[in-house]
């Protein structure tokens, strides 16, 4: 792929689920309990046993392997419980290739609509469209299935 193609807009990955709990609970589950619902066995940079948010702007989202080594996934750009959070996502890439993930939590009848938008694919230097497609499928398992199932039970 030539560099000129990297500048073409690549649509964000957008996923929306409705979970059977209030926004504050959904936000808590998404952030503070991420290691309980995130499938680390399938979606980690290294074989990981835990992952954590540092709950403030500038904080990290990172995984931890069995030896205690930490591997960065991203940095918190926005921390607005229970309404929204945003990340500079840089798993497997440097800061100059970071994408942006926005997650919003909105009360709806019967629970909370949680919307995840993963954008900025143009920042990737290698195979941005292919990575976008991989993440599109990955977020189905991670967000639409795993997070939703865990949040519904936590409700």
C-alpha cells in the first residue's frame, strides 16, 4: 500500500450494545472490572493474566503478564464517569500511530446504551485497512459479546 492511500479516510469501527444496568454500573464494569470480562487469552499483546485502567486523564490502560511485566495498550484522554471515556490506543504501535477509542454510556429504558467508536486508522503506517477490519471483528467478541454478557450479569 502506498503512503498516499494511508491519507484516504478509513471509516471508524462503531459498536453499540445495550446492557441491563445503570450508566454508573456499566462504566464501572467497563473500567474497574475490565480484567474480569476482557478475553486476555485471545486478545492481548503478550500472554497476559491481568489488565488495568489508571482512572484519570493521562492514566494508562495496560496488560500484565505472569512475571508482572506491564505492556501498554493506551493512555486515557478523557475520564468522565459515568458518561464517557476516551483512549489513545497504541497497542502494538508507537505514539505516532495511536488511534482513538471513545466509549459513551447513555441511560435508556431498561439499562444503558454503550457505544464504542475506534477511529484514526489513517495513523497506522502498515496495513491500516486490514487492521481496521481485524479490530472490527475483534470488537464483536470483546465488546458486543464479552462486555455485554458481563455487564448484563452485573446489573
